[in-house]
């Protein structure tokens, strides 16, 4: 597993590397212009916070103008091609999460990944930019403090993902307030009730709409069914407990309000392709405090 935080600044250079054999496998570096230009298929989820820079960034063939106070984001498997004007000055902080780590924190992106992929880049207000900058820079310091800072860095990764979701909400959904408000209320209800309530009818009743209408809205604006959104949160929670807790499978099934261990087993395998025990064994060597891992896919 590889995870790196990179600060791109043409006036500054430093390198901090941990041994690749270390469980944390964390590396930091300042990269030069040759690392940003050209085409590459991303092997990580990457965020680029542009403090200063002019040029273009083509993601999967779609060009995005590059200018200051922007956040660009590229998913694993997407083609990313940068062309930057170095004469204009460059200051780009980047945060990269490997595919494994992204499985952990990806669920904090509260809308379907397809929405983020379509957008690719957003222009931030001064206030939002400074908030992202603060989190980016502090995460580097805290991950360097391998003894005491990793848990705080884990929290910051969650915050960054939620901040990105908030920016997407402001950009995409505030213009469609009726549908957006209902979907926002639905997602909030899911966060609060997914352990006890997995039936779409419960949420539709709470929102005073039909299940069919709720599904239509979810499919139209989130590219997922209402059930898929509920199940995603439930699976994220289950995976976290499987890795991080000492609960037995039976205890976890009870905690998540499944009627039996058998139904819990069937639900998990249907949605992940693995039994709960197989999933637990696969990630048993993962130490959350040192790898920043909760496997929230």
C-alpha cells in the first residue's frame, strides 16, 4: 500500500521517506514540474490544491483550466494530463491515497463517484481554499509524527473528504433546491438510521414521499438506488467493525440489527463477494492506527 502527500512548490524542495517495509508505508516529497506535466493513468485517488498556477489539466480527455484557488481531483484509473506554465509560478499541494486507502475513506465522499469524476475540478472561495490548505499542510506534519499524529491525520482525511463533498453539494445541488433538499435530508436520515432501518419505505415515509419517487430522485441525481445508498453506509460500518473491533460475527450481526447470522452473512457476501470472516482475515494484518485504515468502500 502506498500513500503520499506531496507539496508542489517551485521555490521549495524537501524529501521525507519512510521505509517501504514499514506498516505505515507513508512518503512525503516536493516534486518538480516534470512530475506534473505529461500524461499518466492515476493509480491513486489524488487531490491537487492549486495555490498558484496557470495551464490546463485534461482528465479522461476533458480539459480543465488551471488557475489559483482550485481543487482538482482524479480517481484511480483515470487518465490525467497536466500542461502548466512554469513562468507564471507554481504552488500545488497534492494528496494521494492508494486504492487500498481510498477504500477506507472513499465513503466520506457522500455522492456517487461518477459525480466527482464529471466535475474533476472546482474553484474555491478564499475561505474554502484556506480550510483545505490548513488540512493538507497539517496532515503532513501529523503523519510524520508516527507515534502520536496518525489518529489525528486519520481524522483530517475524513474532514477533507467531507469538505470536498460539501463543495460538490454547493456546486451541484444548491441550484436544484427542491430535489437537493430532499436528497440531503434523505442522506442525513440514512446516516442516522442505517443500522436499524434498511427499508426504503421507512425513509420515504419520513420524507413524506413515495418509495418510487425517492428512487427516481436517487437514480437521477446520485446514479444509485435508495437501497444502494443505504447499503453503502451499512457496509462501511460493518467493514470498520470487522477490522477494528473484537466483536464476534454473531455480536456484529446483532449490533447491526440482522435477524440472524445467516442473513448477515448473505448480505455481506452478496455485496462484497467475501464472507465476513474472509474479509476479516484478508485485512487482519491492517493496523488502523498506523495505516489509517477503516476500509469504508
